[in-house]
């Protein structure tokens, strides 16, 4: 689930003596996997509070585990921009005057790449929309939650069509932001490659071949090049040579 939905979730049920969190879209979990961009790291004794953002919200996870190659675990270093994945247990915490809230104790944390974050956003958006559509179609028996518990959770969150619309927009906007950021990153990469070619420029075909080696499709590269030309950030000569 997206961090935004997790942060608004506070409905817990007990099953076999274990607490499970049920969210506004009907997800039931006591463990959570997520990917985000590190925004802050704070050391509290032997525990680290790591603030990460998935583009819908910033979420705190707590861990005593290091990260591959020791990254981000030093609270004195600025590690903003680092992506991490985590797998953690969802715990219920009750505070005076704050009521019930869910926190995550991360058992596994490791450094990640942007492509992993992008894949997680796409998968999470798909699963979120799927749950929402099941709720809209009243196919609640198809979800992995007892029907009586799900009904109680929906009443707890006062779920109606407007709230489902808002949750769906969050998922859709997360994908839009991810795609825009991905597109902008690839634009800068192409501009840099053409500039490095010098005054003689770089043939479009050569540029496409180089980027296909990095996993980009020819259609995507052509689309980005055309956008750069339209924005007058790059120019294409009649010979098919690009300059920036």
C-alpha cells in the first residue's frame, strides 16, 4: 500500500492472538514491504528512525539494521536521494491523547535503485486500484479479509464513493509523478550524452543504439528526443545529427 494510506490507517483486529491492520481500501496486514526515498535519518540509541517518501507521503520506519555497504545508517551524513527497500512488522502503539496508531519495525532494510522504486509504485498503484474496484463492485468476498471485519473497517473509516475517489487519485497521481520524474531524468541523460559528443554532435541512430543497451526502448528514446527538439533544448540537422 502507499504510505498515505498506511498513515491514515488505525483499525486493528486480533487473529490468533496477533494484531492485524485493516486499511481504508480493505488491505489486511501485519507485515509491510515498501520502497522510498530517504529524507532523514535520526539515531536514537541503538535504533535508527528513517524517514522515507514514496511520493504520496513521508513515513517513519524504525530499525537497528544496517544497509548494504553501510549507507544511510550514519545519521551525521546527508543521504537524501538514496532509495531503500524495507520489510517490517506493523505494530500497534497507543499513546495518551494520540489514540491508536500503526508503526513499522523494519527487520530488513537495504539500498535500492530508482527502477525498483518505480516498479513498486506501479505495482502498488495497481493493487490499490484493484481493491478499490472490488469495494465499488461490492465483491468484498473476493478480498483477503473476513466480510464482517471488512464491513466494520469500512464503517470505521466512513468509506463512501468520494473517499474511494480520493484514494484512487492518490494512486494515479503517484504513477503520474513517477513517470514525469523518469521522463525528466532521461531527458537530462540524453542532453548530457549529446553535449559530450562535442560540436560535431551525435547521430540519432547512434544515440538510440546506446540507450537501448541501457534498457530503454527505441520508441521511448525517439519520444524524448522529439520532446527536447520541441522545447528547443536540442536541434536535429537534416543529416540526422543531434546537437544540444
